[in-house]
C-alpha cells in the first residue's frame, strides 16, 4: 500500500469495507422507512374511506393497522385521527353540539337554540 493510502486510512479511521456495509444498511433502512410511510398513508386513506362508508369495524381495523405500522417502524408520525377524537370528546361534553367542521371551528347549540363557538 502506498504511504498516501495508509495516511488516508488513518485519517478516516475506518476500513473501506465497513463503510460499504454501513452504506448498504443505511440505504436498506431508508427504503424500508419509505415503504412503511407509504403503507401508513394507505392505512390512513383506507380508514377514512371506510369511515365515509359507515363501515366502523373496517375503520377500526385500518386505524389499528396505521398504529402498528407507526409503532413497529418507529416512524413517530402524528396520529391522523386526532381530530376525530377531539370531536368525540366535545360531543360527550356538549351533547347538543352540531358539528360544523370548517377551519377547525366547532359550534354547538345551546338549549335555548342559539349557537355559539365552542371552547
């Protein structure tokens, strides 16, 4: 080996073969992460589509599928169903609420029939 090659090796502090293996692992991980993100997006779309068709069991299946993909892949994505949970919580707190879901403003009717913005 030439002296310059030895010097480069010492400066880098690692062997060439290890770097190749690490790059291969990194590319495999990025491919796996992108595939998991795609599957999570598909599960989210399937869940909302089944909710639209009033198929609540299928919504639960696809929502659980999204949760498992997010957990196993360690994707750390925000829950896309949190707005449904917020609406359900408001509905329990205010039974007379009628939901007008526009720009995240929720309105509910008072017992006297007047409506005002939710808290």
